[in-house]
C-alpha cells in the first residue's frame, strides 16, 4: 500500500531519509535547503534519532562522519557556500570510506550569488571539489517523487560502496510542491560486513572493505592520512598511496553500469536532449507538446559516475542538446565520451529554459 | 590492568622527537583512563592534525584521526549518535585554538560529555615551528622571526567563559596532578577541558634559549602559579606577573550537559 501526499521537494527528501532509516542529521541553516533540516529537527527525535544544529557546515559534515562510524545512517543538507565549506571533510569521507549522504539544493553562485534561485553550478564541484583524486556518487532528482526515492536510494549506495553520496537537487525541485506516492517501506542494503580479525581496510573482491563499526571491540584506527590495510598511516610509500587512490576511484568507476540510472526516450532520433534535474521538466514539456518520435531524450538520474554507455543507445544521433543551469558542466563531460557534436544550452540566473527555447533549437536542426 | 595495555604495541616506535612532552601527557591520560574501569570497546579517541593529534594512533581502542581543527565536531557526532561511548579528544594549541577555535567554543557551550586534552607546546611543531595563538609575546618562531607581537590566548579562560563543566591546567612537569585532573575530567559529566603545557625542544626550545629539554620544563614549572596562590595574591592586591600562567583546577560545575548516557544506546 502506498499513500498519496502533496509535499514540497525538500520535505520529500527528509521523508525519504527517514524511510531509509537515517538516524543522525547534523546541519546548518542555508537557503534553499533549510526545510530539509527543519523537517529532520521535527521528526528525528520522535524516531529515536539525533538532530543537531552545528556551528557551521564544516562541523556539520564532520559530525555526520563521526556519527556514521558508530553505525548510524547519517546525513546533512546544504546549498552553495555551505557546500564549499564541506569540501575538505568530504575528501576525508572519501579517503576513510565513510558512508554518508549530502543533500545539496543548488542555488546560483559563485559566492553568495542567488540564495533563492535555482542553479546546477555545483555538478563539477561535487565530483572534484576536494583535493586529490577520488570518486563519489551523485544523483539528480527532477520531481518531488524523486527527492524521496533518490534520497532513500542514496543511503543504500553510500552503505554498499562506502562512499559519500550526493543528492544534487536544485532550488526548483527542492521548493516545488507536487503529488507524491509514499511507499510503506523502501529497499534496504547493508554495509559490507566486516570480518573480525582481518585488516579493516583490506578490500573484498568488489574493492570495498567491510565496515568495522566503532564500539564493537574491533579497535580500529581511522585516519585521513594515506593508510595501509590495517588503517595505519603510511604516507610516504608511493606505491601504497597510488594503489589506495586508484582503488577509491575504481570501486566507483568500475560500478558505473550497475549505478547507471537513466531513461532512453525515442532512441531512433537524430537529435537527442540530455538532461538531469530541473531542465528535465522543460524537455518533458517539449515532448508533451510535440508528440514526435524524432525528439530523442536521455534523462539521467545518476550523473556521477557518468553513464557514458548510454550515449550509444541513440545509434542515429547526429547531435546531443544539453540544457543545464550552468555554463555546460556536464556537456563537457559528454563531449569527452562521444564524437557526435554536443550543443551546450546554458541558462544562468535562476529561470528555467522555456519549452519554446528548446523547441526552437530542435527545429533549427543540427 | 595497566595503562601500558592501552598502547597499540605494533605501532611503536612513535614519531615524537627526543625530549617531546607529548608522551608524558599521553601516559598521564591513559593512566587516568585506566582507573575508570571502562571497557576498551566503549572508549574512543579522536584527534585533529598536529603532533598531539597523532596520539590516538598509538592507542588500542577505536580511534578517529580527523582533519585539522575539526576533532571536536567529529567527536560531537560520535557522542551524540552513541552516548554509550566514552569520547576523549587529543588536540594541540594550533589545532584547537586557531583553526578549531569555533568548534572549541561551541563544544564548551553545548557542554557535550567529552574530555579534551590539549597539549599546548605554544608552537606548530609538526610543520616546523610556526607561531601559534598561544606563542608568548616576544618568542621566536619561523613566522615570528622578530619575536611574537600578538597576545597569547588563555584557553582555560575561554573554556570557562564558554561553559565547560570542568577546566584545569597543568604542565608536563606536574605529572601526578595532571593525571588526577584528567581523571576528574573523565568523571565530570559534560565538557571537560584539561590543558597540559608541554615542551617542544625541537621547534620551540632551540629557538628560544632552552639549551636542554629540562631547561624548558623548568621554565614551565617556574612560570606556573597555583590557583590558590594566585587568588591569595589578588586578595592582597599583589600584581600577577604577565608571563605567569595559572595552574590547578580552574572550574568544576554542573551546567546542563549534552550527550549523557541514559542507559539506552542509540541505533
């Protein structure tokens, strides 16, 4: 049985987290993500969980990582400047393979920018924002339903892959209200099991080590320094560092096909829109207005790792058209994977592309 | 049990320089922890970055060596998510008072039930001897080559003002007093802050006319002023010399605290 609700996107994200068993939220108020924190502040204590408002976003993500090591499913939410502040500790989470979920309701930047307006300007930052090489998973919702579904999914992926997982929403999706079907329960994946007595950072065949929860008597040392399989600092061994960093990246990149989440619409088309997040809605309107199977659409939910194999599912493609609320961050990623021309259609300022704009581009032809 | 059983033997030898005071502070801390009757599996050490912050790596319990200045924020997450755990933080003057200053203030304000041991060597040791917020006026460091011109932070006054339940300061000379202070901190519900003034012969002593390690320990001892004596001097209208710092138990109170274990483990 499911029930129907009429929720704001940010509320749906918080509810998705609660359904997934999130038991710790550390956060700091920032527009346009604050409703996620407010909702968790109201609901978590009643479910035996912990909400704590930290002194800044650096502390928020730090508290989330600390809580995660006690075994709790833990998350934070933020926007713009707060996301920038979190970057160092996001790298720490990647290096220590700490499962955690970060909701970023994107707003216009750089700097304070446009607190109340939508953007997708953090798509590269979520992938590359902390120093050094690493990999993460990023999901992009395009509806209130997906704010719920993908937040719940983010917890499973974080636990399965022991990696920070980002819900890269935007102000439009975060603040829109629409109908949502709320399931009775959501799928649950456990963290990979730790075998007591084995080195805590020795990976399994899937390159992911079992998770040794604090407080169980395992006596493990966790450090952001380059570490060996025992978790001990080993920062001047070049080969060990290279192998560790390569594993952190390949455990995610090698799972690209498993992680891929996209829809292929009108695969015979010569012109193909590619979108994620709020611009999906504009492309959907174009398809709704013109019932024309010559309008191709690759609609992506898992943006990182980027599902490059999806591009080949449009064998007749002569042009990819990529509307984004940034200056072409994912368009550039797409160019990296194809010889077919990629037309970036950037939009800055907070307004969405109009269906008429995208229709005109399609009608003009390649 | 002996405090030696808390050491992670396969990690020795440690990285500390000859004559460093950090080992003394770690010993005093573990000796105090050992008297608490805590299980190792219920005890977690957390730290930031710096010489002091390497301590948890030498201790056999679960430990989290985090990012520079942020140990208290990570520790807050651990303690709030599982109040059953005893959480102890090792930090230094640069880690706690400079980059981590805001987290320090707010951990005191929340009065969260953790114990913090600050090894204050008045210098950035690990990066080679730069001035810190506790470097005394006039002292030489690589970033104060003409003598430090900034006033030093009094971390205990800060902790008291911000709301910590237990605050004490001793030095690496006062090992018995220090051990007792750590124990009192571990026993006190709420936020406990123990500052241990300590020598750094490699990066502070050799630039500031302490030819022998013992010279700097003598200096720390000689410039410390027992709280009871300080209070008497104030009563009698005597001037407290600027270069002296107060040692002893400086606060013990029972403000409402966060993260106390109430007998029910969180998830």
